[in-house]
């Protein structure tokens, strides 16, 4: 039988597809462990379902088509709205709530022709209950998923839609004025926020609270203490108490190092009513996921249905996941040879365990083997505990302890 060798471009495409499927599988596996069931919504939806529902995707951003019947349809611009409609039609909930997950394409008009109109989203929606325990569990699911994907550094920023909305109501700003201020806050443009506010006859307490919003970002405990200084009514107090409870629950999950509080976090989807959050990972300048609580969307389909969910920007996630796998592969290709004399064997074997726990590939040998059998290889680092030095193709490095050695290896200065 004649064998066929695929061109490099085809092989690369096949490899990309396999990585994509691997990522999808990891997401699905984690979502199901939290009790979510996969659903799919139609690619074409009735235009009226979106145009008559307030606070969701802007109609100008939708891609519209005309059916043969003359009916106006749109290519699915988001997944949350049709899932909310589907859940509103459910007669009963299972275990107090409905839990759905999806991996689907969404379609929106791009600002310019160079940008894609089609994006994949992978997310979850939990409908039917609204206690802080549900909020914390959904955020924990996002954290758990990012840990599954082995991203070394990521952060979930948590805010609350009610904090900003309440201040806007107290200031009696118009929709246009609110959007202008929102832009200034999101860009942390402190120099222009005060002149903007000076155009209005605002209570000094409200003005002070608004000006503080861009600065309320960081460690949850510290930011919560600062935010309490700007509470002007019971609604804002209730907002902070809700956030405090969610943070406390995340502490119980052991997720404190993965979260920060950001009261300047304002989502462009106006249907959010409570906790909102977004996730960032290293070397990606945009949020990798966004989500929050939306308790009133179901009412627009005739049913009171509190809900919370989030969605990964799958295309960004895939790029970061591929790069992370590549970095890990490159690290695995470097083999570290650790040589020791008899007097330092215990220290050497202990150092080898520490380095292996950090993910490095370590081979250990007595110093006599170095003298008799060593053959230099450019991708291997040689270390002698006797002299406390690492020899690499970049030269020699002396270290005082194992921590200093690990810092040197992880810095990339080793030249491997």
C-alpha cells in the first residue's frame, strides 16, 4: 500500500485541530464535574427575540439575514439570551436550579473589516437561585478550569454591577452621561473624571465616591475597607456585604491568591445586576473570560429566574493554551544533569527533589561519572554541588543555595 505524506501546512492544521479538541475536552470535563449539562442553541434566531430584550447585544452589532418567508433572522450574537429563554420555558428545575454549558460560535459585526465576525464562546449558565454560595461556586469553576489548563499566572477580578449603577442613579446622570463616565473609569482617566463631574451640581459625598472608583482595585480585604468609606445608602451597603460574603466563600475554597476586587469593573452588557467578574492570564492583553449575575433577564421571557454565568473567549484561550503547551514542551526538552561528590550526596539528592517538584527534568550522577563519561550537549545543564556552580552554554554561574539556582534556571539566563 502506498503511503501519503501530508504537506506541512496540512499537518499544522491537523495539529491545531487536535489541540483545539483537547482544549474543548478539558473544558467539558471540568464543567460536567460541577453538574452542568451541554446544550446547543440554533445558529439562526428570530431578530425580535434580541431586539425586544433590553440590555443585551446592540442591534447594530447583529448580523441580520432575510429568510425566504421574509422573516428577519440574526446569526446567534450571544448564547446567554437564548439559554435564558429556554430556561424560562422549563416547567421545573432540577435540584433547585438549571445548569447548562456550551461551546458555540457567536456572530457580531466587527468595527473594521480586518476583524473577525465569528468567535467561539465556551461558557456556563446557572439559573434558578441567587445566594452568594452559587456566585462563589461559579467563580470557583472558572478558577478551577484555568488551573486545569495549567496557566502559571492568572487572576479573576471581581466587582459588582450594583455599585456603579447605584452611584449613577444618585447622580441622576442620563444614559449618554453615564456612558461617558463609564469610558473614563474603565480607562482609569483620573485627570478627566473630576472636570467631567464638575459640570454637574453633585452632592460632595457622591462626587467623592465616584472619583474613588478607579482606585478601588486590589487585595479584597484592603479594598473592602476603603470602599466602606464611600457608602452613601443601604443599597451600596448591601452590595458590599454581598461581595464580602462571596470573597469569604472563595477563601474557603482556597482561591484567595487567584482573585482581586475591582469596583471599577463595568461590563458593557447592561443586564448584569449583581456580582460581575473577568479573568486575565499572563501575556494576553484582553480578558480571557467575562461573566456575572443577571437576575432580571428571565423576566423578559415571562419568568422570574435569577441567574449567573460566564463565557471564555475561546479563540484567545486557545492561543494562550497552545503557547503554554509550547513553553512546557520547550522546558521538558532541557535535561539538567546534577553531579555531586560523595560528601555532598545527601544535599544533591535533596536538591534534585526540589528541582523536580518545580517541573525540571533532573538526572543525578556521582562526580566520577562526570570525569569519566561526560559528553557535552548544548541543551544540558551541568551542576556540581561540590563547587556550587552551574555550567551552561551561556557560561558559569555560582549559587549560594538551591533557591538562587532555581531563580537562575527560571530566568532564562542559562541559555538552554
